[in-house]
């Protein structure tokens, strides 16, 4: 999965001299939590979050009157509160890599850049969740089966052969190393023709390998 397939390409950005007042309004009006800051060549030079805006805004307990408050907000610029030289990703990096960076750095989104650091998109934790939903096929419903198999070449083939013998149509396959010798595999298949067929399949899986769990999801049209 590449970032370019899941990022938001129509990105709202601000200039270094954009006022804090306008920056905050852009976030509220568009219901977004972060804005890239770009220079005249559209190169990313910073990022500003809703928290940055809140921290830089006068407290509600301020003694400033309305005119002084608006003057102050008009004087503070994006460049004064942004995080300079933010971490970025390119459109051809994987979503998994972007997700790892966001988790390791405890940040909720990354600007996506092209040549000369030009802004081409943004990817957020929400986009990562959309990608996860997409690759798992959960919206199509069906049955998910979790198994443990030996972590060696060809160990998954008998599981696929078993699925085929029951006429199961596989929607997705995910796997992860449990340890050096064991691999966990999560298969999503379409509902079989009858619950009896499903029960027989689950029992066959249980006999052939270690069944971790199985669960059924209803189809979602959202």
C-alpha cells in the first residue's frame, strides 16, 4: 500500500506570515487538526497543529479587551508557532512506513512531499485506519479466521488448500510473526452457502492447525 493511494491530496496549507487568527479559522471551518506551512515555492517548511494554535492564543482569563485581543492574534504568525522542518514522507513510501513513523514519533499526521520538498498531500492516522479497513475487506462482512502455523516455507499452502476444498472465497490474508518459529495468519472469507458448511470448515481448520479464533462480521455499506 503506497501513501499516494491513501493520502489526502487536496491539502489546505498556510504561508509563514498567515495570521494565527486566520490559521485557527481555517482549522475550525474545515474540521482539520493540522496545517502544513509552505513557502512561495510550495515547499514544506513547517507544520502547525490545533494545539499550537490553542497554546499561542490568549487565555480566556486574559484581561485584554476585544480590540487588544484581535490585535494580538493578528500580530502572531504561523511561523511564530509552527514546528519547523517537520517529518515528511513521499508519495511512493508505504502506508505501513508512515504509520510506524507516526507511532514512533507520537504525531497524528505527516505532510507528503514530492520533488524539492513540494507539498503534494497529507496522510493522517484516519487515513491509516481507512487503509486498514480497505485491505482487510471487513466492509464485505464474511468470516475471519485466525490460525497459528509454523514459520517455514510452504506452511500456508495446506490452509489455502483446505479453504479451496470447502469452496471458500478468500477476501484478505494478513500475517504476523508471533515469534521466530510461529506465524499468525488471519484470513477473511466470504460466507459459505450454509452455517453447517461454515461449522464443518471451522472444525477442519481446528483439526489441521491451531485455531486462534473465528468471528463473523456483517456486511457494512457505510
